[in-house]
């Protein structure tokens, strides 16, 4: 079984809880790559290393909620 097949069912919920007004430009791009636009916006994403890397980069702007 490949890694992608093992993670296919796992998801993670990410909420933007802090404004991106006073942060670095590359962090704004990371937030947009996660699909978050406005405050309190929530996205359910596949739990993969690339998504985890984006979340770790902007961990001070987002919160991880319960996943499925």
C-alpha cells in the first residue's frame, strides 16, 4: 500500500483565526494555498506532509480542529 492510499481517508480541519494583515507575504501565500480567505474560514484538507508543512509555517495564524 502506498503512502497516498494510506492517507486517502484522513482529513484535517484548519481554521484561520488571526488576520493576515501584518504578516510576511510568503505566509499570506501559504494561507491562500490552504484555501483560507477570511477570518474564521474553515477548510477540510487531506492530511499530507505538504499540507502539514504549510500549517507549520503559519501555525500562529491557524488552528487545527478535529479531523474526520
